[in-house]
């Protein structure tokens, strides 16, 4: 799995306490221009973004809500 590290814009090179998150691309995302989703998890939140627009907006979820969503999605019939 390739992780893409993203340094917080609130961190500076002088700061000792920098914040970084690792974005990971969904294994269901297509490399052929389809819908691509990346997720980054911290202890406080789960972030979701469009991998084709890394600097664009992202969604933020409570970790418990994210786990409930993933559990539901995994159990849903296609």
C-alpha cells in the first residue's frame, strides 16, 4: 500500500510539533479516470477526499461514524 503524506498547512519548519496525515487510495478506485477516493485516519477524525483534487475540499467524519459506514457498506448487497 502506498501512503501519501500530507503536512498540515499550520505547521512550519521551525515548529517541533508538526502534524502529518497519510492518505491512502481506495483499492476500489480506478486508475482509468474513474471515481477515486482517498482516506486519512487520525485518532480524532477520518478525512475523505477526491484523489484527483488533492488540494480541494474534504469530508471529516468521527471515527465511530466512519466505522459504522464502512461496516454498513461492506454488508450491503450490490
